[in-house]
C-alpha cells in the first residue's frame, strides 16, 4: 500500500525537508510581518499600538481555540489514517473537519464581534479599541477553514500548501494593512465623520491596520479553494475502511479541544500582560520618565503598547519559525508511534529538539547582546518606546529559548495521544506568569512582565520534557545540547566585541549590526562544527 503522488508540489516529504520548507516559509512570513509591524508601530506610536494590541489580545485566544487545535488534530488523524493505509478515511477526515469547524469558526467570529465593545471598555477603559476588535473578528471563520486544509496536507507530510499559504498571508497583510492604515492616517479628518463614537484618530488607524490581518486570512483561504478546484487527487488504493462521521468528529474534537485550550492559555499571557501592565502601572506608577507628548493618563497605555508592539514583536520572531518544527515532526512521530517503532520515534524526537535549540540559542544570545542596535535599527523613529524595551527584551530571551524547544514537545505529546497534557502544562505556566507579573511589575515596571515570561516558559519546558520522556519511553542525549549553548555563548561574545569596536570606529547603525551578526554567525557555526560531533550523531538519521 503506497501513497500515489503526482507532481513535486504534492510530494510527501520527510521530517527534515518538510520542516525546512515550513521554517523557510515561516521566516518569509515573519519577515513580511516585520515589514508590517515595524512601519505600523512608526505610524501609530505607543498609544496607537495599544489599541492594535488590545484587539489582537482578544483575537488571539479566540483564534487559538478555534484554529490552532484544528490543524494539529486534522494532521494527526490524517497521518494515522495514511499510516494504516486508510486513504479514503483521510479524505473523510478532511470533509468532516470542514463541516464541523466551519460552524465553529462562525460562532468564534460572532463572539469576537459581539464582545468588541465590552472587551475594549474592560481592558482599555474606553471603547476606542472596539472598532479594531470588530475588524478582526471574521479572521476566526476563515482561519478555521484554512487550518483544516493545512492540517490535511501536513498529515500527509506535504508542507508545500501550508508554506505557500503562509507567504500569501504575509504579503496580503503587509500590502493591505499598511495601505489602509496609511490611508486613514492621511485622511483622518474625513474618516472620523463616519465614527462619531471614537475620538482618537489612532484608534481608527489601528482598526485599519487590523483589517489587513483579516484580509490576509481571506487570501490564504482562497488559495486552498483554488487548490481544491484545480488540484489533483493524490491518494489512491489502500484500505476501503472508513470511520463514521460521528466517530471522526468525536476524535477530532478530543484532539482539537485540549490543543486549542492549551493554545488559548498560551495567548492568555498576552492578556495577562495587557491587564497587569496597564493596571499595575496605573496604580503603582511606571518608574519611567514620561516622554514628551505623552500625558500621565496615557502613560500605562504607552508602556504597554511599547512592550507589546516592540519587545514582544521581536521576541515572537524566532518561536514562530521553530513552531514549524512541531508541524513537521508530528506526522513522523505519529507514524512511528502507531507502528511502535521506538528507534524512529527517538531519532525524530531528538532531531526536532536539537533543531529547535540550534536555531533558538544563538538567536536569543545575539538579540540579548545586540538589543539596543536591533531595536534602534528596526524602530528608528520610536526612541522613547525602544528605550523602555531594551532591558525587557533581554529578560525575554531565556524564555524565548524555552518556548522554541517547547513547541515541538507539544506536537510530539499530541502525536503519542497525550493531547491534554500541553493544556495542563500551559495552565501551570500561566499561573506562574500571572503571579510573577503581579509581584514583579510594581517592583521593576515592565521588566517584571518580561522576567515572569521567561520563568513561565522555563517551567513549561521542564515539565513538558519530563512528561514526554515518561510517556514515550524514549531517552534523550542531553549532552548534545551543551555544545549548542557553548557555541551560542561564543557567538554572543564575538558579536558584542565587534559591536563595541565598530561603534568606536564610527560605523553606521546598519553597518554595526550587519558586521556583528555576520561575525557572530561565523563563530557560532565554526564552534558548532568543531565541538558538535555529538549533535551530528544524534541527528544523523534525520539528515540522511
């Protein structure tokens, strides 16, 4: 029994190739996202970004609940069906998921739209952000359809459709979001007439930028619609056994709900930051000098908008790429688990974790030592905002490493039938995040939110790793990670030295950054090659 494929675009990929395709597309999407977020921050400023972030903070938990779990659940059931040769069942999983989760998406969009005003009042103290929340609500419906389609192809270890759809999302978001936001900014007096309940033009501009996010999900969904119309049938032969739709819907729900809830809990950290940063600074003060043009009343929104729009934007760049390793390894781990191939399970697990660390460690070390240069380059017009975020960004970096390595662990736990565990782990992490924010923000202002984030993800990684080893029965070579951290430290040290020397020589900000990153990268790869024999042995099967 084999999967019959036609055309390179529809060919099944192994773990490394599939993950590489997804990571490249995610990197492209993130680059496009940076092209969106950075000019948007320059257009809106700290207060305007607080409106944008308010909408995003409500949208992301709803989106996570209705979307994030779907892709993984569909991918797992599809991979399971293909591993057993049940190709007709894989198609039925797809159709059932589309019917079920389209309805869920409609409900999610309706809930987001209906809660727009009350959420804006509750979180920001006014209705200024309500229009932005309303503009993003349709994304939930389109995201559900898009996620089912992505999960179907990912379950067949075909990552090209997901990769292309991610790039389409990024292109539409940049072009539509910046155009609409810029248009509103230039014609604010004319457009304000249509929104008499909103008094701040930045709120309307933020809503226009958010509309670009909605249009990006529409564009990706249309891509899958075109694939359905003009694509070829890639599954043939195999077992004729199919599950009943009720059974498929039940299993999809069992897998999707815990994963979705764990994703909601992940995004609750953004809500916790919004409520606690704004609330604590309003009550205890910010311990930060008030910039020119910002009133005392606006200061909590300004600090939160700066932290969410700048520090967290940079923080999320690398995890969004390594998250693709979880997608890439899920079908491989599912197949190994279903066939009880412990050797293959161990090899793929180790390779996913090593690949995450190889990317995350030098990125985190480098961002930490070059934080002023990076923020100054990315946000040249927002000097007051970036000054707030330098230390916060550095304190976020340990958490970034932990989050990057946790993503594949969550996918692998789901692949071995433990989809509920990530949800429980994330709840524990969220409690730590909430308590940490409440204690630390009054003491060290927004830096406390960054430090509690790192503590949160460190606990999540430790617990996830322990539980995966326990339930999978595999063993991991922890020694292999020591060389990665040593190479990362050498990378950071060399980048720091080059940065200091080039700045004293009077090089431009861009020149300092490029040369520092280049030297740090060369040193990292060199040290990794010299002391990385354990890493190569651990990852050899996946690289063959």
